[in-house]
């Protein structure tokens, strides 16, 4: 591989001021630097040796010349002392012939008159000034060796200074031989130096290659990894020292990255999965697989836009199951869930294919009919839904039955938006429910007035509590002989905005809007404080019944609240009785049992209100801690109407007696009813025949009369 080929040496690079050469690899840089270094070393060694050589040579030539001139001046003493010395002198000077570098040798008498002149082999240079210089200034030069214009001039006196016979002058060519000798030296030195440099450069190159090539491979490798993002690639082997460490580190880093990448990949896959799940959950109901409320709203909004722009109409059906809660509570959530799934499937199979069915929440379903069918067809479909959903469901070994109440709203009713439309259908469904369930109702504007009143009532309850708009009335309960038993506390509400509102109206609404427990707490607090007030006026102990709603039984903190109120108002044990409807109790059997266990432990009695209105099975009566049964007013009303009605009342009284429970008949309005009930062993009476519910002051004066 050619060093030059692999490198681009461009002089100063303008791109990166820190790197003077645009060199792409360390290897090339190292080779170039070492070559530069070697060249500098070689050149300076070479120059030094030249200088040394010149100096040595000069010293040698000078001492040679000094010795020659000294010898000659000694020899010349004898020659010049001879009589006829001229010939001898010439002959003697000719003995200088072997000295190749001598230009001239001259002998002078003591007065610097030239006696003889010898021209040596070196000869005189063209226009040589030396002789002129020499002859001009010989006297001033003095004895010794003098460099003059590239020559060496030796001046020597002949004979003893006291009897000086003359002077010897030798001019020796100095530069010519030194140049020749330097030339020779250069030609001798240059080849080995060049050779050494080439060898060293090659060695540097090879070593650089050996040690740094792995670095290049490593860099190529990293480049490939970053390009392909393949962290499983095998790292190239080779390299030593730091390169090896670097390669090991990169290897380790790659493993870590690979593992992390693997983890990341799994994580991303998981996230994708979750995203899909979340999207599904955001749009579909996980239990039934139907569209959820969210998706239904979007679809409905689109459908509304469509019908508006095409001058068409659509319909929405609100389907709510009746009695689903009972299934859920009595047969368990698993059966409840299965039932919802089956209802969903059945509903989908009943409605037209192009309709969208969604689960709105709990046991509520919505059906979107994008093209509103004629009224007769819609009624037919609603009938199919009501009848279809009523058919039995077989779940595990159970045969389960539920019914459905259906509300229907269409865009004919008003220019409704999505919310209004669903609300209208809801209002219609609510009407269907209040008309006796298991039926359908079409929305109309008068329903909206009822709905608005319900909304107003629900919205006014908080203010009513805060501003003490509620009060408690007491309705006396008596024994057959007329002795007092106690009273039932009945809440009353005279609203500043709505006027008098019956509890029969606002209690269900408060239950529906989750506010009934606030009312219950208010009543408990008021009854307890009233009791304390009454005690101070009447000596006779008596009982007060407080009504609880189904929602209260789930509020376990209510137990704590009741205890607190009892302590605060020093209520004796056995004074307070709690009434709960058969429905409220049995719809939450486990919760209710736990609640009433705690209530009875506090010395309170428990009464089962509105008995006989709900459940066909009576076996539960042996399993719940009940002190008193309140036979519902509808049975009392029916007394004397038929033998069967009478028989029913007699059976209930008999049953209570056998189970060791007291029996109270409520809504007793006539003497006949009273006589009949007394005859058959009813323990307690409550009704307008005896007393209407009354204010505390009236009730207190009634008690005082006794
Ligand atoms: P309920 O618990 O069955 O209470 C008996 C209802 O029958 C009371 O109506 C009472 O005034 C009425 N009544 C009593 N004797 C006669 C009678 O001879 N003839 C007729 N026609 N009615 C009679 P009210 O006070 O309007 O209460 C209605 C329902 O409201 C109550 O039925 C109860 O379910 C609920 N309620 C009343 N007060 C409270 C309360 O403080 N808390 C809770 N949760 N519910 C209450
Ligand atoms: Ca009651
Ligand atoms: Ca009742």
C-alpha cells in the first residue's frame, strides 16, 4: 500500500484549524511525522558531520602547512648561506612538486626582495588576487599561517631573527581540496543515510500498520454498525495496547447496546400492544366487545351531521335492564357479567344490521338507528327488544330472567345534539321505568318537564341541607289498646325555590344522585337532638324509627356517625329503630347483614319496611336479624276487598308471630282495617286513623297529654 496513496497532504487545512494537515488517518499522520522527524535528524547529522569534516580538514591542512614551512625554512638556512645559492634554491623549491595543493612558494631576502618563485601544481586561479595581496602586504602579515581569500598563506622567516636570511612564503590552495573532500564525503555518506531513512520509514510504516491498522478496522467497523444499526456484528480481532483495550471496550459497549436494544425492542413492542389495547379500551367495552360510550358519541355526532345535511332523521334507543342488580348481588358478578354479554349479543341480533349497539355503562345500552324508521316500525322494534331481552338466559346452571325498559328519542323531537338526544332517550327510559318497567316509551316534551324538575330537585338538595330547609315530622305508632309505642321520623322539605317537596319524590332522586346519605345523616342528627329535647319534657321512654335507604347501607362510615350522634346526645340503648325496605335489604344482602349486625350490637332495633312488595321468596326472613316487619300499606288498603286479600294479611301476621317478630301495619286509615288487624293479632298500628305525621312541638305536646 502506498503511503502517499492513502494520504492527502494538502498543506494547511482551512476546515479545521487544530489539524494543520488534512490527514484522514492516524497511521498516515504517524508515518508523515516520523518521516519528517527522520529527515530533520538525518539532515542535521549530515550538516554536523560536514562541519566537523571541514574543521578537521582545515586543522590538518594548517598543521601540515605549518610543518612544511618550518621544515623548509630550516632547510633554506643552509641553502641561503651557500655562495651560489640560486641554483640550489630552485632545485630545492622543485622538491615541492609532490604537494598538489601548493599554488606558489616564494623566497625573499630580508628586505622582501624576491629571490625565487615556485609555481606549484595547484597553479594560480584566473585573476587570482592572492599574490597581489600577498606581495602588497607581506610585511604586514607577519609570521604564521593566514587564511586569505580561500587560500592559506604561510609566512616564515629564514634563519635566526638576529641574522635573518630572508622569508619563505607558501600559498596553499585551501578551498579547492576542501570542496573536493566534502564532495567525496557527501557521495560516501548520502547512500547509506538514504538507505537507513528508507529502512526506518518502512519500519515505521510497517509498525504503524501493525499497530494502527486495527484502529482503522475498528473505525470502519463502528461506521458500519452506526450505518446498519446491527449491534450483533462481530468486532474485528487484532490490535495491541490501547487499541486492544479500545476494541474490548467497544465490544463490551456493543453487548450492552445490543441487550438494551433488545430490551427496548421488547418494550416498544409492548407499548405498541398497549397502544392497541388502550385504543381498543378507549373505544370498545371490554366485557361485551360493543362500542363504548365514547365511540358511540363520536358515531352519533357523525350520524347527526349526516342526517342534518341530507334532511333525514335518526333515532336513539336507551335500553336499561330491570332487576340486573338483583342478579348481580344474588348470583354473583360472574353471572352478572355473563348476563350482560348475553344481553349484548341478543340486542345485536334483534336490531337491524346497520344499527350500532353500544354499552353505555353498567346495565345500560344504546342503539343508534341512522335512518329513523316510521313510527310503527320503531314501535315494532322496541317491542322486539323488550320481549326479546325478557326471555330467559341460561347461565351455568341458572335460569336467569331480567327485563328491560326502553326509551326512544328521535331527531323529530327537537334539533337535538348528541347529548340532548341521549338525554331525551334516557328521560323516556326513566318514564318507562316509572310506568312499571319492562316496556318502552317515546320521548315527548312533557317528560322533559319532569326531567327538569328531577334535575332541579337534585341540584337543590345541597343548598337545602346547608340552609336547613329540611325538618323532621313524627308519626305516632300505637298498640291495639291505644298505648304509645313510639314514632317514625319522616323527613320534610320546604324548598325556597321549589316549595314543598314530598320525600316520596325527592328521596328517590337523592338516592339516584348520591345525596341521600347526607340527608340520612342530617335526619339522624336532628332526631337525636329532638329526642334529648323530648326527654326533658316527658318521663315515658319511647322509640323513634329512622328510615335508611339502600345507599346508606354501603356507607360504612355511617355506623361511626350514628355512634358519635348517640354519644353526643346521650341516647340510651334501644331507643332508636332503623327501618329499611325489603328491597334495600335484599338487594345488598351481605352488605346489609354486616351493617345491621353492627346496628343491633349498638342496641338498635331493625324493621323491615314495605314488606310484601318485592320478593316472592320468604326464606330469607330466617337469615336476617329483623325485630319488626312493617306490612305495606297496599295490603292494609286491600283489607275487606276480597277473601284472598284478607288471607294474605292474616298469613303475614301469622308468619311474623311464628318467626318471633313484631308486626306493624302502616297506612291504617279505617276502623274496619283496625278491627280486622287487631282481631288477627297485629302488634302495632301506624296510620292517619291514629295520627298524621306532626311537627316536634305538636308531638311533644301529644306526649305531655299523657
Ligand atoms: P314509608 O317509610 O313507608 O313511610 C310511610 C309513609 O306513609 C309516610 O309518607 C307517611 O306519611 C305515610 N302514611 C302514614 N300513614 C298513612 C296513612 O294512613 N295514609 C296514607 N295515605 N299515608 C300514610 P311520607 O312521609 O310522605 O314518606 C314517604 C316515603 O319517603 C317513606 O315511606 C319513606 O320511604 C321515605 N322517607 C320519608 N322520610 C325519610 C327519611 O328520613 N329517610 C329516608 N331514607 N326515607 C324517608
Ligand atoms: Ca318507613
Ligand atoms: Ca313503609
